[in-house]
């Protein structure tokens, strides 16, 4: 809804004069208010705030001051501001970058009787000039000033008064000057409808919204004297339909572009919608100097530079440089629709007329010859199928020597171990290989949930890299065995645990060399007797495991919570078989000593 003026205090009466009438003060005041209300209302509603004339700002040489020329302006309240004479201004009040403005002011002057306070006979209009970071509401900006050792003015902030047209909504519909930037330009904020003729003797520039041209098309016959150089720049948002010959000597920016005739573009052409072009349908030499454009063919045979495809090509897109006779072209071509293969090539000025085509894509499977480099992310919605084989040309090969040096490599390959075998069964024996080379310290890491398992070809001690690291080493150097090292996350050194069932089809050994032990002390007779006592106190149970699969058999053994600590591991929840065996061996030794003592006692009794 349009903004409505508050007419509450608006004067709608004025005196009716007649001979002999007795006039009071109120009669003159209401007559003055009647006229001034209407003048301000006229200025406010039908004009926009700004400079009317004059009020130029000039720098005073060798002074930190400016000269403001006489002139006039209208503020947003419709008040007419008059600066009667040139005025010097130097009250910058510490602001170094701000706006110089003028605002309306009036005050009472000329007392009739000095002893009566409110006996002024005149209202004197005297505008105020001020300087601030930002001009306040209801003022008119004259210039932006930068105050340093000298004063640098910027008059582009000046706005000039103009016309304001009443309308049915609150959006301003104004016509005013382009200001100091473009003083000869009239700026209309709304749309313009012309019922009659429009004659333009200069140039049309800016943005022409073709969406507002709802019907019809541009007919050169109706505008015989319109030359393209009259449209120097700008944008056509809608469609441009040209039926005649058109020449564009500068940039053209349109929505949809449909040209039925001939068009020559000397500048740039930017089309944000569809661009529909014709084509040249017979080309016998694809490598001939072609202008940028679209070409097609209806199956002519024996063309020079044709595609490496059993079907004839049907479309060719060529992008040439600004001197197409250099034969420097980028060409993209598509073969017959039943195959839909897309190729490209670059013809260089000094190169062959018809270099080899490179295939980009095929409707079905695609095969690319040569190396392809993709610098950004590659997303594949289907399966990635590298070639099979056991060489650097197969599988997935990672860049070599990422840390410098030489011969470092990593790969994933899938291959037959007996590719040349005549035995079908042996030929089918395959390997998926994940490998690294060539340093002994290289290894492969599987990293589930940031808990790495390192696979090494020689014991590397990678479990010392963190408490969450485990290592499996096929060592052929120092230990010459397959080594499995658990992580140290439980705080009790490296651990490897096997759930459910652990089978050994050979021998099961514990490393018991003193090379790997410390704090070695032989058990005394007292220690052995103590173990015998603990063995006697240790209960033996029958039980079944809770874990499915091994829960059927009734077993015989001890319960950790009721066993001596000597046979338990560090957690106290499991039996250490190394300690268990040592414990039983100590008990046997103690029993053997008791047996030997009893045997001696029996011999003595027999002698009696």
C-alpha cells in the first residue's frame, strides 16, 4: 500500500478578506501556514531531495578549508534550502573522512520590543553547514572529504533533486540527474511506457529487459537507419530474434538467440539461454581451416581426416583462434548414432593437417589410449576394473618415490600365478597382491578405526609407534619366522588373543632362553613346599564354556578367581600355561623330594 501523508496538522482554511475587516495576528499566521503547507507538500511529494543548483565545493589553496558556492536544494521534508552567498567552511571537528552536508534551519529575529521576550517580527532562514562521518536524515550531501595534510574532495556523493511521480505503491518512481558521475544522464527508477514514437539521436546503453517486450519481433525493415554501433553495451535478458543481416561490433549479451539470417560478431557474445545455429552439411576435409562453429555430414565417404570408426561421423564442433587460417583448431566430433563415440583432437598451425583423433567416450564401454591425469576427485558409480597381470602396467600402481630416493613403489594387482600353463586348473590359480618396495622398512598398513595393523617383510618394531599398533612380520632376516605382535593398549605390554579354539598341527613352544629373561632365581626347598601347599588348596572343577560352539563339552580345570596367582596372567582372569607348567613342575619336584625322603625312611625301618 502506498505511503500516506499525515494531514492532521495540515491547514485547510485561509482568511476571506473584505473591506473594513478587522484583522488579528491569527489571520496572518493561518494565511502564511496555508501557503507554506502547500508549498512544502508540493516540494516533498513531487520532488526528490537533492541539490537544485550551485552548492559546488572548492578547495581553498594552502588552507584546511573549503569554499561552498551559493545555491539551493530541497530536503526530504520539502523545505527549500537557500545559501545566498559563497561560504568558507573549516569546522571539521576531528573527523578525517566524512561527508559535508547542508540542512534547513530557521530562527526568530528582529525584536520589536526589547523588554518583551517573544516580540520577534521575522523568521530568518539560515541553512547550517556541517561535517560528520555520515550525513544525517533530512540533510543534503555536498561532498565527501578526506582530511589529511591536504583536503581530497569526492563529489560523487552529491545527489541532485528531480521529479517524484505519485503511484499506487510505496516504491519510489523518480527521474533525476546522473549526478557528477554522469551529469548528462537522466535516471528513471521505474519502468517507462511510450505510446508514441521514440527518437534516439545518441546511443542506447545499459540493460534492456526484453521480457517486457511481450509480442512481436525486431524487424530491420521498420528500423532502416538503426546501425549496430548505436548499441554500445548492455544486456538483453529475453529472446533476441533477428530475421535480417546483423553486425555486432561490440559485446553482445542476450538470453535466447535465434538468427535466421547472417550474423557477424566482432566482439564477444555471451548467451545465457539457448543459442540455435545453423550448420554446414558437407565437409570433405576435416582438417581444412574452419571457423568456430557446428558442422555436420550425411555420410559422405573418403573424407580427409575422418574418424577411426566404421560409421561415418555426423557432428563436428570446432573452436578456432582469432585467425582461423593458422589452422589452430580444437575439434570435437561424434560418430554415427548407433555407436555414439566421441573424439577430440588439436590441430596446430605448424602440425599435420589431420593429426590422430583421441577417443573421449563411447555409449557402451570406453577405451582410452595414453595416460590420463585427473587432478580433482573422481567419482565412479559403477565398478573400477583395472587390467589383470603381474607387472607395473597392470592393476593399480601408485606414484613412485613419494618421499624421494629411488625405486620405491606400491601396487595392487590381480593375476594368474600360472598364466602360461596349458593346465586349465593351474591357469585358474590366481593371486590378489598388495605390495610395496624397495626398502626393508617399507610396510603395508590396514587401519580399521585408527587402530593400524602393519604388515612388514622384516621385524620393524612398529608396535613402539603407539599403544594401538600391531604388527605381522614375515621376517626372513633376523628371526626367520612369521611374527605376530599385538598392541599394548591394555597397559601390560604387547598382547595377542585367540577366541574360541586355537589348534596347532605341529609343536607349540615357548621361548625359554635366559637371553630373554631377567631377575632369574632358583626355587628353594621352602618355595617348593609352599607350592605343594598351594597346589593342595587349589580346587579343580568341571565346567562348560558359555561361548556357542565350544559350550557342549564338559571340561576339567581351575577357576582363575580361586587359583594361586603364580599360574595366572597379568589380568588375573586367565591362566598362563607357561607359569602353569612351571608351577606343576615345581610341585612335582617337591613331591619327588618327599617321595625320596619317604623311601629313605622305609629303608631305615627295614633295618630295624
